[in-house]
């Protein structure tokens, strides 16, 4: 079963949201889980905080028989705090992209920890604010960004967060299918494949099986922020829908 090199070699979580003491307390009250690609780590009805220690996951929504990718997360990230606070049921599922390790903290344990360590309330409020701000910014950016540039932005985001520098290139060694990347950007699989082909033909990326190599990061960045400076548009790759938002 395929597991990325990045997932196997990544250091345990050093989530900047929490101090080392906070993480120790969270782990002590939580349940550890090792997972394999394709495993479901959390469902819509779950009320828990999920700490990703190693590996990569995607947040998906099932609607009308279709799976839509809402976001991608890796080592050092935590998910589920919004659902813990507002208690609203959402059709979200967290699915493993690679093998890895996570800690599940049920709502009851989190509330108990907040009673014992009230300073964590401020930490979680800051995390919630940052998450909501990020979602709002994504929505605003995507509303003004052509589909191909949106794909370029997603690739750039993955490179910045999870890429590995290898000489002059950046390797995104995460088994995110092209259909998943397209769905994340609010495109059909076919449009997403055409968009990636345009970026490849421009000489900015190379697409290999379940990984992307960024060859010209500067050009990709310029295009993501100024689509007028990009490759000639294929109108078939412009078919798009509003990109999905992840509130979890």
C-alpha cells in the first residue's frame, strides 16, 4: 500500500498553535491512532479534535453521490475545533491520503482540559479566528481567479506547506489524485487535467504519478496572483464552479 516518503520521514507534530506542554496534555487525554491510506479518521457526526502527527489527510464532502475535496492537511495541523464549538452537523469526512499517526481528543476531554488549563481557551479562539479568516480569504480570492490560475494557486499552496526542496525544484510528494486537486479548485476532473497540462506545457510543473514537481516556482506564483501573465488559456479548462469551503 503506497505511503509517501514525506509521510514516513516527517517529524511528530510541533503544532505552533499549542505549546509543548499543551500538546503533552492533549495527547495524554486523547486516543492515538495509526492509519493507512484510505482510512476514514473522522465523520460528520464526530465531536472531537484531531491532531495530525504524521501523514496527510483530505477533508471531503459527499453530496449527490459525488465526493468534493474541501481541504488538505498534514503534520502539525489540527481539525475539528469549529464543529466542537458550534455543534452544527456538517457532511464532512476526514480521509487519509497516506499512512500516518493522529491523536483523537473527544469533546468531553477537551472541555475538561480547558477547565484545567483555562489559558488554552485563548489559544483555541485564536485558532478558530485564523481558520475562519483563511476560509474567507480563499472564498474572496477564488471568486476573482480563473480556474487554471486557481489550480496554480493550489499547487503553490501545497508546495509552500508540504513541498520538499530538491535542488532547483520543489517536490510535492503527496498522493493527491488529479481529480481531487480539480475538485478542491471547484473544477471537473477533465477541466483539472487540462489545467495541469497547461501549467506543464508552460514548463512550470511536471506531473508524475501521484506527485507534482514544481520547476518554476516564481512563474507559478506570478500567474496565480496575476492570471494575465500566464499560458494561453484552453477554454475547456475554464469550466468551473465555486470552490468548496472547509469549516470543520
